[in-house]
């Protein structure tokens, strides 16, 4: 294969990663851009009367070659950004962003679309017209020539800054990874100690190098038994961008977004973004966050009081009875004594491969009738990655699933789903879906052990994968996860319910060495309805959501000179004490909103959880899980954006979602 824009000829036209070089990525993206430019020119110059087929459908399919190339490029930019790949990332990203502007602002294209008589269209054709026109308007298609040129310049600046923010965030994550002494690392399992020791040696350091994950609180804070070790790890995480470079870029991004919003007719970036979402508004989101913050902070304070008393901790201050680095450990220990589980014992029963095959895949079979067969004959995007072919109950092929689970320095932090190919009948392609995580890689033949948070993340990200795998859309832009940000997290959050289902949990909680099941008392505690820890987890999440909206409800186009001070004021004004409960992400490493597409949208997780909690209640009411799964699949997962997502929700649920199940789940009811 000489160009990534062409089908590879492999099964499912899986990209031939064995041929990929930085030069091939660059040239393939350029070739894809040229192909779409040629196709769009043909649409605009078509002498025939504009209709759906020769205008909207033709435009929809014009990016097929480019999509193949960018899918590979952007996968590697996130999952395996070697120095060579990083060297072309800014160039390729800027090239693609400029091209997208050029297409939506292509002279004569929007005018031709306006000529199409859409009144007689229905179903997916009508939806494609609606979504495409909305996207064009939001991209400045109705601006005059001067306004369009200003918009292009703003978008180019933003693309460069966002790429640089993402690069710095990844670099900071790697550079800030602390090396703990033998004493400070006490509490880690023998296998984890061996892995962290090997990581330190590879980095030319002594002791135990702990790779950081994206959120402020690190998973090992719940396991390390020494306060010194926990403090060292926590401060390495929370201070990773303390040089101010990332925060300064974030402030520039926020200011430019205000400029762009005003150019498009909005007062703030938040209003611009929310205008494209499902029945939401800025005021509705602010009201929701305020409604949840007070009881969440009250619950967090009650949790801190129990932790401080049980562990005899010295308070940092009257307002902060528990140090931030002691909280995760305290939540784990106090929970173990009451209604929680032993985190260290649990981890020994959470071996990655067993969790995946006997947990995640088993649940997909139970609910949706899917089967998984590992493939060893396709070129892997990285040696750590694995590929499974997905089948229906009757043996029909569904698509491919790629799992890349281990942390490495060339991978950005966090966990995500992306697509190497979308399932769409218009292009004849089946889905190729990737899940990428950052679980510590074991050494010396030891099993890969997961924390409970990592298990939930596996199920969560596979919920996104199911949304892509089960797509039944005709057009690619309406397929799978191409829904609004306020909806996209809903299927993934629903999928988390199967982590503790009695037909799933016992199958994957087997001791990594002996195969013995997790003790019955621990399973009972794990599945018991409990709101312990929800006060803190809800509060740190809400702090991040409030911080996001604070940055994106700014009305001034000036660059904030003191980003740290702005962050502190925004949180304190909302009733938070950042010295006690830190935001899940701070400005300097809030990659979701400054490099990851969630600007003015981090609230979406809790907004989607309203739907999630209500849908989980519905699933629990159903006697036939398989039949319920089929209905959920047909009316929601397979629909993608072929109709409004809330319409799809009502189609299986029978009504709109209610907030009460969420309040009960998180212990926020009065």
C-alpha cells in the first residue's frame, strides 16, 4: 500500500501499520485533502440542479479517502507519539484544520446546499441535511468574506495552540513521574514493585518510578501505606504544570475562543458550543452544577470527618481536615472497615485478561449476543495492542476491536475510544474500534493487575466501543458516536453497570495466581449499594466542570494574566476550597477542554449520567436481559445520530429521563 487513502486489501481494510512512516502519514493526508478538494469542486460546478444525491450525499462521501488517512494519523498522535511522529503532528493537525475550514467555507458550496428542496426528504436523508446545515452555519458559512477570513485565522491559531497544549500535557505527564524510595513504595504489590523498579531503571533513576495518569488523584494513592509516598506522588501529579507554560497557553486559547464566538454571533464560547447540543442551555447546566455542588460538598465533608477520626490524621487546617494525598487511602481503609472492600485484596483478583474476556466480553455476549475471536494475522498499531474480530450470535461478522491497554511514554494519559473505520453502509465499511488505556505494564512474566477504577474504565470505554461497533447508520457522519457531547458518554456509562452484575462479576474476579474466586464477603461488599466516597468523587468532578465553564463563559477577549488565580477564584466563588478538594483536572493539564474536544462540555459526564442512572433502573426492571439489550441496541446504540438522541432515548425508555435515580446513586438526595 503506497497511500493510506486507499483500501489496504487486508480483512476489513485494516490499516497496514507495518508500512506507516511519518512521511507516509504526511503524504497520505495531503492526498486525501486533494481528493476531497477535487470532489467538492465537482459538486459546486455540477451543471445539474442541486438535489440531495448530487450535493449532500456527494459531500458526505467526498472525505472517504481523507478519513482513512486521518484515522491512522490521529490514532498514532495519541497512542504512540514517538519523537518522529511528534515531529509531524503540528504540521498535519494544522493542515487538516485549515482544510476543514476551506471545505465548510468553500465558495458556492453552502449556497448550493441551500438550493436543495429538503422538504420532501425523510429519515436519514432529512437528518443528514439538518445536521450538515447546522454544522456549516456554526462553522461560519453565513459570514461575509471578511468574516470568513477572520474565522480561518482564528481557527488556525487555535489549532496550533491546542496541539501545543496537548504536547506539553503529555510531556509533563512523563517528566513529572516521581521515583519513590523503597520505603515510600510500601503497600504496592510485589508485581507492581517489580514493574515500577524496572520503569525507574529504564528512566535512569533509582527506586520505583510511578507513571502518572491524567487526573489529579493517582490510583496508587489508595494503596501506598506511607504518607510520605502518597504526598510525593500526589504533589508530582497536582504540580506537574507548575511552570505556568501550559496554563498560559490555556488562557490564550480561552481568549481566542471568545473572539471566535463573538464573530459567530455568540457572547461566549459556552453559548456557541451549547447551541449544537440536545435540549441544553448554559443556564440549565449552571443550575444543574449548582444544584449538585452543595450536597456533594456536604457529603465530602462528612467523609473527611470519618476518615480523620478513624485514622487519627492531623488536619492541614480547620478547613482541610484531611490532606489531599491522604484522602484516597482514607476512603479505601474506612470503606474496608464498613461498607467497602479491601483494595489490595481486590486487585489480586483483577487480572487484566480475565477482566477483559470473562467480564467485558462476557457482558457483551449476555446483553447483545456478541462473540469475540482474537486475531493474530493483522499488523498491530503497537506491539502491546491486540485485535479481536466481533461476531453476532448467528456468526455474522460485526467488525474489529483493538485493545491497547498498557501505559508507555509515547501515549497520552487517560483512556479513550477512537475509530480506525466507521460502520456505514454508504461506504460499505465495517467498524474498526479502538480502546486505549494506561494500565501499568507488568514485567518478569507477572500478571497485569487492575485497580477497581481501571476495571470500571475498561467497561466504560467498551461502552463507547459498542456504540461504534453496533452502528446501523447509512452515512458515516451520522454513525456510532457522532452524537452530541452531552449524549456521547451515556452508552459508556450504562455499560459500567455490568461490572457488578451477578452474572458477570464472579466470572472475572479470580485470583491472578491461584484462580480462587474473590471471597464472598468481599463480593457482597462490592455489590452492596453504597454512597461511600461519592461525596469526594462528585465534588472533584463538579470542580472540574465548573472550572471548564468558568473559562468558557468569559466575555472578554483579553488573555487572563493569572490563570492560577482565575482557577482559584472560580472554584471558591462556587463554594469549593481548592486547598482541601482539588479539581479532577487543573487548568495546566485539563487536556479534555484545551486539547481534547470537551471545551464547555466536561459537564457532559454528569448530564449523561442522568440518562445513565435512569436507564440502569430500566435495565434492572427487565426480566429478559437479552431482550432488553436488543431493544437498547435497536433504538439507541445502532441509531447513532440518525435521529435526535433524546428521541432515541424515549424510544426504548418510554419517557424522558428523571434525575432522581442519579441523586440516589450519588447520595445527593435530601
